[in-house]
């Protein structure tokens, strides 16, 4: 594989990660779901298999949840013309409450990020372009205040 082909694959996979954060944070769930292959797998606290299950999972996210996924250290390893894998570091900010329903900045004190971790990714080239075949979130640090016990942030409240 020549250098230009490798760079194009790396760019396409990096763009998937950036689009993932944007579409999730701005509730563009149809576009979000399309980032995955038909049989794609997502684990971000709950395992979701296939686009239909991923779409259903997004519909369960509370409107009272406001998040910002800040990605860095996005690394992609090209395996071949149709497969790649990667890691993206995540710093997550989130708030659950009625303040999230408006468009104004939330003026509550923030005790730092809700969590810091990384996504492990597997990418596949499809007829529609590059997609996630697998994306798994693993936290290295988690703020207990942002993830209260017995409250599922994916459930409408």
C-alpha cells in the first residue's frame, strides 16, 4: 500500500471518531448510527449490536443529558485496504438535569471532567465508505458525581 492510500484511510477513520463525538453531543442520532457498519458493535456502558440496536439505544438517551466528548491522541493503524484499528482518548463532560433542556450554558460548578478514558476501535471499508465495525469505551478515571449509582443516563427521566 502506498503512503497516500494509507493517509486517506487514516484520515477517514479519524473523521469517524470526530463525527461520532459531534453527532452524539448534538443529538444527530441518524447520522451517528450511520457511522457503524450494519452489524457494528458499540460498547459505551451497554453492549449494542447492529445499527437497529444502536439507533434504539440512542432513542433512550435522556433529553436532560448534555455531553461534550473531547477526543485527542487519535491513533489509527491501517491493517490492509479494508481494515484498520485505532485508539482515541476521551475527556467527557456531562450534566444530567433540566438545565440541559435549554440552549444556555449550564452555570453549575463543574468538578472537572465526568470521565477520562479511551475508545478502542475497529474500522471496516464498506460500499458506503469507512465505518466502525467495533467501538468500545474504557474509562481510566470516572467522576462518581457524574455517574450516580442507580440512575441510567440513557433512560428518559
